[in-house]
């Protein structure tokens, strides 16, 4: 929000009493009475007020009596439907990173702290940094391997990131980790903050017969990551 140069942000505590305010009363008492609204811009499917009665037509009728102007912006249609937060969340949950990024207008990213893992990646030549997301509510994309950009301090590097249960070396299907192999990088970075920017899903998570097969596949993943990001 700061980067968007928003001058004022008003947060209203949502209570049961507040949820029952009729739409026109909210416009009159809050938006006009307290904030002094003169021009209101709403989304294509925006509703508010008791039982969602505050649609564009209702607001437009109220605006005539309250002396303010209302404008409704059009939504953006894709072949999968109208772009919405639900559509974007669905794309992320299904691992459709490039679609999610296109609809967001910027690449999806996850930030967190680097924590100590089991260090199995080092044994096969691909050391990984385990990431604990900064927020437990952050939506994590579908399990799989991704080409990502890594931001560490003031540096930006290429990496390949794995999300999942690591089925080749782990039998616990409820276990889920986020690990990134930063390409051409060899430093101890435990406890540091990191951001991974999702660019492309390379493949689904897969269980290999042994670590040699896993290492061979990771070598192929590295080459594809380099082709995509460079």
C-alpha cells in the first residue's frame, strides 16, 4: 500500500452490529458524514451493507440525495472467468504460477526465515535452504518444483524451489517443506530472511527409487531453470 502511494487507510472493526447497517445508512453516516466522500469508485461486483443490498444501483440512488458521484469499474474477463481473488487463489493452489502471475499483474512471492533442515540436499550436490514463511496464513502454491528468483539481502539470484513432503526420503505424507536451492551459491545463511519469487512450475513432486535418480532429475531441473531465468 505504501508503494501505491495511498494517502489514507481507514480500518473499521467488523462487528455483528456493524454488519446490520443498511447500505444507505453506511453511505450517509460513515462515507459522507465522517469521511466526506465526494467521489466513490467501486468494483464490478461490489456489494456491502445489510444482506449485501449495497450494489451499484443502490449506491447510485443514494448518491443523488447525498451529493456524491459513484463510478463502477469493469472487471477483467479471462477464458477461465472473471479475474478475482478466488480465481487467483485457485491458480496458486493448483500450481498454475504463470496464470496467477498474469492475473495478479506481478509475480507471486513468499518471504520467510531460513531454518535448519535435515541437510540431505548436500549429500547429492544440491544444498537447500528451508524456509519458514513469515505468516502462517500465507498461501503456499501446490506441491512441486519451481523456477524462482531469490532475494537475499540486496542480492537477487536464480534458484529452484521444492514444495512438498520429499517422498523419496520421507514417508510422512503430512510433512510439508519449502526448500530452495540457490544456484551457484555456497554460504551459511541460517536465520536470515529470504524472499522467493515464483516464475514457473517445472514439474510435479515425484518419488524416485533412490537418491541417484533424484540427483539426476535435479540436474535436469537446474538446466531448465537456467534456460527459463537467463
